[in-house]
């Protein structure tokens, strides 16, 4: 298994995985064609590549797991001119590769990289099903976050 940051050659495969991930539950109905989604999603990944790191686990050229890391740069402070934190999103492992430690190892690589990048913290909004996955690697449930919902999901 190879763990690395994706490059533009990976964007179509990542877009397909995003489609699969959102369709897997059967709860979401696509409002665009598969081809239109893949094109738009791959373009998004390309356009946002400066503020994201798309971490992947690759097995024989196939991406089997990914975690998207969105870098959020903070306004300079007198005590630290450059600072950032990261928001983890779009964490997904293909069903046939689940339960083999691949996602956990990928998250470990992301955490090591984030420390090297000197991020202040990592945030994630986990589903109920993924809560234990993040807690096993040191994430803590923090009830300090406030939100204002502006529209339905």
C-alpha cells in the first residue's frame, strides 16, 4: 500500500470515488448525470488544489481510500504571523478494503504530515459510524463548536 498526496492524474479517480461514496447509502438522488458530476468534481479538485491536500492510499495503481485536508489560514496575530488549522472531509475507503487498517494508517499519515506543516489543530465532523475511528487516533469530542444552519443539507 502506498500512502501519498494525490496529484492531478488522480483527480478523475477521486471524483469517481466521491460519486460512489455519495451513492453508497442510497439516500442521495443525483441531480446531474454521472459524466457531468465527474467532470465538475475533477475540475473542483484541480481548482482547489492550493488549499487542499488530497491524501490517498493506493494499491497497484488503484486509489482505495482517501482523506481530503482543507487548509484554513488564520489571520496573523502578534504572537504568530503565520498559522493554520485543517478541516478533514470526504474520508472514504472502498467497501472491499474496509476493516484492514488502511483508513487508520492513512489518517496516521495525515496527522504526521499536519504536525510537520505546523497546523494548530485538525477538525472533523464525523458521522456516528466514524466517531470511534477518529477517537482511536486521538481526536476528542469537543462541544465548544457553535453553528448556524443557513439551509437544509
